[in-house]
C-alpha cells in the first residue's frame, strides 16, 4: 500500500513538473495533454487518474508556484530584525514584487491563471496563500506598536493583497517588468508607511 501511494505521488509530481515546464514555455492554451504526458514519461490513464482534466492539472501547477513564492516571502521576512515588523513586511513585499518579474511566474500566475481558473477562483487562491502572511505581518507590527492599532486587520490585509495583485498585473503586462517593479515598489511601501503608528 505504501509503495503504491509512493508511486502515485511520484506520477503526480512528474506530471506537475512536466506541465509546469510546458505552461511556462508556451502558455496553457498552446499545450496539449498528450505532450504533458509524453514529457512526464507517463500515460493518459495515469494523468486522468491524478487529475480531472488539464485545468485541474494547471491548478496544481499554480498552487505549487504560489506555495514556493509564499515560502520565499516567509524566509525573507524571517531574516529581518524582529524588532522592526514594518521592515519585515517591506522585505516580504519586495520579495513578492521581485517574483513578479520572473517569466515563469508572469506566464503561469499572472497571465494564464486568471483566464484558466476564472477571476473568482484566482482571487480566492491568492487569498488562501497570501492573506495569512499579510495578516501575520500586520499583527506583529500592531503588537509591537509600530503599526496603527485603530484599524480592523482583515480589511487592511485584503486591501494590501488587492494592491499587490494590481501591482503584479502591472509588472506582468509591462514591456520591461524590472523597470515596472522599480516604479511600483515605492508606491506599495508608501501605502505601508501610511499604517505606521504616530
């Protein structure tokens, strides 16, 4: 039983890896399931055992990308001096915006995901992966007296997340994503500075 589960997990991981490469290279619409199966060294039957359809496989790829980005953001925030939660939040925001210049992330998360998953599911997954980190950063800032405590945390966190979503789309759509990121980051930081106490 354990070996079967291990094989199943290995098959799933191979399909996700193959799909991720292909989606990043050419985009969701230009990639067919036979090509994914072939690159993964798998079979159509195995793919449909693991995933309902190509969209379901894309969802798994998107979630993997999101998990990796959230891990990077968490690491960058943890590296900052704990006595300065605002700096930790800025470090996390900087890491997020940098990720928006990565061609794979642009293609999978910012160009294809809204169209493939639909706007509502895309936003719901964005909240699932990003909202907790933003709330944690705000709570730490409020707890140490660095950030204002007179505002409800969830609405503030959702507004920050929405601003980051728009910033990500702006960067992804730019002819020069790095220049767009450099222009966007000070504006995001200014929003955060407006939450400082006193």
